[in-house]
């Protein structure tokens, strides 16, 4: 978790009439952890989803609301101007395609403000920017720049004086010789062309996402700022810009827009959004009986705007609060505005002695039996890939279940079978000795209405003498001898198994799984050197109750 060092006396000036004790007592109820205190200084840990808390100005905004000094939404006031523009050239589209920016004028900057801005910049780089890969920010002295600007590409022989340097360096030298170049040069890949922002006098302003030009360095003499954000995603770039714009306006700067044109770019809108929530959901979730006016007041203390429309609460969200996605997020904001300290713990009306879920007991018994039969337990993720689940195992992918916004580029599919994952496990262990015997119990998902979630057991065995008779004996030993369950098998065809060496598994006349020798094509796909046999069964309620 990121940590920021603040001054109580500076916070008092920013917040208004408030004591040091009030600040210290209120910080935890803003969702902040006090790591340490030393006289006037306090170190605070904050959540990365609140990058506005990376400065004392952002924390002061939150405390003003919580303490009732200033409530409601902080509205960005951006003056329209025709004096500032950035032209985006098509050559940048395949490298770092998006740029956005804003002008901040007539502000006062001291050493502490510069330090806070730099801290905020790096925290934004680490969080939203994913270590500058997705987006990066540059803050410049506006008065050292001649508009209009051009966002384009240059080759690595291009030279300028970078930040914190006194001599002119080429792009190649910056990447290979400077600390930031060594840290972030890899983000540009192997392309011979790199992104650059130049002004109308052909002076370099920025070499994103690596370093700014030295000529635009922000000092205590700086009065006006130009903020630029570049990235590979327009939404992320504007999210980053909205945080900086909010902090600068709160610090006393007057904002003006920058016109962006060309190559799929457009001027930033930094728009507010509206989300509705039922007051009944708020009270039911929090265990309270808050009146509508009290809910509205609590939301305003969280620096949001809210009005009631019947049973609905319509909330206006500022652009920098991109951590608020839906109604449950608003429930949390009501809790913070109401005051965590005002909640009274209640004893649950239903008091029972805790006990292990019967399903867990059945699964534990089944797992112990499999281990006793000489099998090693595997644990794979419920998220897999189309390659593993379908392509490599000859399975039909018409009912594929994909997830949105997966953090992994490959693992985006909810598995509907466990067996393919076990086969892949074998492929990753071809250097180990045989026999290799594995099993796994876990959740699988099916495209029903609604989407269903079930528990399956899959078992696999790989060695030179592996055959259908062996794996069937394992299945019968597990269910019949181990748990007294009688099953039948009937020959069936399945693309994952060899023809004539595959059967469906029946329990009480219902198909609960499949068993057989894995198709030789699949074995070759995975470069496994020995025959493979396996089965997979559904541990439905009827099966589990019989264990």
C-alpha cells in the first residue's frame, strides 16, 4: 500500500478551523491508516484506488466533507480557450496512441507543493498507469512552452536536454544511460521510432513515458502549469488527468482546456456520471434505518452530490472518483459519510455453533481416498484459456464462458471441465519420471440460465501401460468400495477420448461423467510421451449425499 508523509499544520490550513486531534481522530474513518507520527509529521497509508489521497490537498478535501466543513461534489471549472492545442500525428497510433492535457494557471507553488505533485505523479504512474505502461503523466512550466504542440514520433538520434541533466542527450543515450531510461525504456519495445511532444519552436517538451525535457522543469517560481498524459488507453489517460485537475483546482489554480485533434484523439471531457441506488439496499446492507435526508447528507459528506427520486437516490459522481462503479460502492460511501464510529455492533439474532459444511466433509473424505490410492492432488485456477479448454483437447467451444476485464491476457475463460487442466499439468512435467497420477476437485461453470456452478472430480493417470481397465478400476474402487456407490459404464464417443475406449458413467440411470483413454492426437499436441487415461464426474447433490 502506498504511503504519504503529511504535516498536521499544513492540513489545518487546507481544511479550515480544525484541531490536530480532530484530524488525527478522523483519518482512520476516511479509510486511511496512520503508520507513524512524529510531532507535526504523520505518515499515512492509503488505498491505491484513491489516488486523490496521494496529496495533502486530496486528503483535506475528504476531511472537509467528513467533518462537515465543506460537503457535496467538487465541480471542475474548466475555461474554454483557443490558445492551447495538441496535434496528433498518425505515426504515433501504433506506439502510444493517446494524449490528453490541461492548463492550470495563476497558482502558488512552494517546495512542499512540488514534492506533493511529484509524489502524486509517481503514485499515479504505479497505480492507474501500471508502472507507466498504460499511461504516464508529465507536469511542465507552461511559460516555457510555445503552443501549439505536436505529438508525433522521432528516431532515436533525436536530441534534447532531459530533466535533471545539463547536457544534450540522444534518445538512445537517454534509454541506455539515464536511470529512468533504464527503468522504463523497455515499454517502447524494439521500435526504431519513439513518441515525442514538441512545441511550435521545435523544442522538445516531453519524451513519454520516459522523461520530460529539462527546459519545462517546475520550480517555486512557476506560476502556470501544463499537464499532459499519454497512454495506450484513452479512458485511463483521462482518469489520470481528472485526478491531477481536481488537485490543482483545489490548490488554487484556474483550469483551461487543451484542444486535442488527430489520430483518434479528442479533447478531454472529464464528465461527471450518475448512479442510482435504492435506499432500502443501503439500510439493509448497513443494518440501519436511515431516512432519505440522512442518506443524502451522508453522501454529500463523502464529497458526492445526491438527490432523491421516489425510492431511488440519484448520485452524481465527480470524474476523479472512477473507483465508484455501482450501487454497492455508494453504500460504502454512505457508511463513510454517516461515520464508521457511529455504527453499533449487534449480536446476531441467530446464534449457532460453527461447524464444517457437510459438502466440505464429503470432499475431504473423497480427496483422502484418492491420495490413499496413490494420486497427487492438483490445484488449477477456475480461469483457463480457450487453447487449454478447447483447442488442444478437441472440445466444442460453442458454449464458451468468457469474463470481462480479466487481468490476465490469456486466462479469460471460465472452465467447464477440469480434465483439460490436468492434461496440461502432464505436459508441464514431461521431464519427470512416470507413472504420473493426479486428481482435482473444483468448480466448473456451465452456460445455463442463469450460469450454473458445480463441483467436479477429475482423475488422470499417465504411464506406458495406462489403459481403460486401470482407470475404470480406480473409479470403481473410489465409489463402490470406498463409499458404497454403484455405477455403470456404457460405451460412447467423445472427441477427447479414443473411439472404442470411452464410456459414459451412470449413477441411478443418470449420466454423471465420462471415462476413457485420451485421444492420441491430444497426447501429441501436448508432446506427452506415454498413454494417458482419465475420467471426470459431476459431484451433484445426489452423488455427494451418497458418499
